[in-house]
C-alpha cells in the first residue's frame, strides 16, 4: 500500500517542490495551503503516515495545527518546517507533539530522508530484541502493550506518540541501565539522523509530563548527569 503524506505549506513553489519529490519517491501526497484546509483533509482521510507542517501559515499557524493533530492522532508522524532557527522555537515544536523539526532553507534530499526514517519508526510494530515475542511487558506499575502500542500505569492507559512509545520500549529493554543520549537517538531516530540530539531531551521531558506523578521530581525516568537517562520501573 502506498504511503500517504500531507504537505501543509502556503508558499506554492516550496509546497509543489516538496510534493513533486515525494511523489517521485512513490508517496501518495495531498497538499494544503493553510491549516484550515489541512484539517478538512485530515477529517476526510485519517490514514496519513506523515504530515509536514510549515509554521508560518495564514490564519492558524503550524504550531497550533500540530497541537490539534496530536490531540486526535498519536500515530501520525509530524515534521515541522520553519524559517525560525531559534532554540526555543525548535523546543516549542517538539514539545507540542512534533517528531522532528527542520529549519528553512533545507535540502529536499534531507527532508525525504527524514520522512522515510519517520515513516519507518511510526510503522514499526516491534523492536529487534529478546522482547519482540512478548505482547505485554511489565515494569513495576507500568505495562507496555506492544500489540496495541499502549502504555498503562496502574491499568490506566497513557496516550503516547509512536516515538514516545519507542523510547519506552528501549527503556523497558534496558531497565536499570544508563542509556547515553546518542544511543537513544540512534535507536529511535535511526543511525543516519541529521538533527539535533536535543530532540531526545525534549521527548524525555514530554514523557515525564505524561507518566511521572511529579515531573519536576521524576521517579521513573532518571537523569544520569552528563550522560543520559535511566529507567527505574
């Protein structure tokens, strides 16, 4: 089945260039010139694998669109495109649910590589480990249901994006082991990922907001200062 992507960009030359290259790479592409049009397309078709969102859109901006999409769909991969290169803009985009962030101007080849990598992550149903034949993995009060791709805490489900779920898979595989940021980045985002390693920290912060009783004083995802993170289930 052809992979589906939604490209949301108000500048027609950029949108058409992205769409053309995606189609040449065998993607099924829908285009939207505004967030409002994107929401109409999403309402008509919930089977998109990836959405590429420009930030500076007429009307609703890309950040707000990202938040709305993520509220209704944790499975879709989201890449934010922005002319803004400031660190707080990147963090904002990732904090509200985007899986990746690219700054304009960008290489179309790099964008295609990130879209393909994100699609592989989103579509993956199991990690390559001794745990791959287990449908449910227990760690303290947490249960990771790999068949439904849901994390439970005290039998209450927690909504995670697919990238967040894959980070939890990695933690469950390595309970009590300190994981360096670079290993998390390579395992979840792929060894050829072009982006900033800070994407790991932003996703960890987002996970803590969802699973910790007190995110400012985490009991489960512990920081190993100067190194990375350790899961204590």
